[in-house]
């Protein structure tokens, strides 16, 4: 399949990134950072998660954040829900967002450690939630974690992952994201996987979500692009990771992903400089250096340095 000339990028830092920080970021700072991202050209931002505040206290102010952010009208906001109770709470403020993400892990062990349920139990709940989300006039997206390998079980069969994706699509999900939750993918497998997913799920938006745990995130994104994938998730500043298990570092940085695509003449619609500014501001808020390359080097300008 020909390389896409343009791609969509969803920013997941305000949810996937902030939830993995050891300290709680103030609501004021969250709102300011999200508003900044909204002015960079991003059309999709994942903002909050409706989980129990005692489980992820870093996101306990999600309703307030949703009510206070001020992004352009054409920016679509997403929330993530873990179960029907979370969806009940989200729907109380459904006028503040546009899309709902539901999820499962492809491996039994990771799924149980993450949500304390079997895959079958999670998918039974997801089937009902997907239909409710669609009935509410919202977009339903699905995420399959550990799509490329599980730290507890090892390799996850591609057919198992695609079967779960097919079930999500049949329940009403119009977008399915495949997550490299602990950074176990490699470019060769990413190329084969996304070609198969696009072929298996015509009409469904196929999204790649890579982590940079072992330094292969951008290479995997390139491989997915070359296989025809035109939808990606990333996190400014390379924030994020996975709370299960320890050591699973952040998502690929939005600014690094955009920089790579722009150098390849792949259109993103994003202002790279503004995303870098947002990432540097997040670095200031957190009081520590973040790990994306573009924060340090900035965008390529092709100005020849004086000798």
C-alpha cells in the first residue's frame, strides 16, 4: 500500500501522560497546557479518564479540566472509560467531549493486572458500552493494549489481536488503536501487523500507538506508515508509560513524530514549533528534563551554522 500523503495525530499526553507522573499536576497547569496544545493545529486530544480517583489520583480533576479548557471548536476531545460505571459518570458531562475510548489488553495476565478482570469479562462489558456510546451520539473508539507483546506472557498472536478488533468494530467502534503498551514491537512486525489490520478491517480507522521503551518507537511509526497506516497517537514531551509493569517508559513524543513526518513531506496540519513550546512548558511545570529529542534540538531549519 502506498505511503499516506497526510496523517492524523491524536495527542494523548493530557491523559496517558499525566496519569503516569509521580506528582499530581495542578488543574490550572493542565488547563493551560491543553489550551496550548489546542492552538498547535491538533484536531484530536485525549483529555481525561473516568476511573476511580483512588486508583489514579492524577486524573481525579477530569470533570473540572473538561469544563475549563478553551480549545478551538474544531478540536475533538476524547475521554477514556474502564467500565460501565466509568461510562455512567462520563455521560453525566457528555456535552464536554466528543469521543469515548474503551479498552482491553490482548493478554489475559496484563488485562487482569490492569483492570482485575478476564479478557472475556472486559469484552462483555465493552460490547454493551460501545452500543451505549453510539446511542448517545458520541464516537466510540477502542484500544487494544499489549497488541505487540506482553511482558508477562511474551508474544501475542496477531490473530488474537485482530479477532478482538473485529469484535470491537461489530459492536460499533469506528476507530481501533493498537497499543505497544510496554515497547515490545519492532519495525518488521509493525509493517506486517498494520498491513494485516488494514486488510482485515476495511472502513475502520486504524491507529498506531507506540511507546519508546526500547528506543524503537519512531522506527515502528515509520513502518506502520509505509504499510498504509494514517492515524497515530503520541504524547508531547514523550510523557506517559504504563503503570503495569514498572519500567515501561513513555509514548513516542508528538514533536518527534511530527518532525519526522514533516521531513518526509507527510502532512500533519500541525505547527511543530507550537508543540515544542508546549512540551517545554510541560518540562517547566514538572521541574525536570523530558526525553524528547525535539525539546533539545528544536525543529530542523536548514540554516547553515557559521563556522
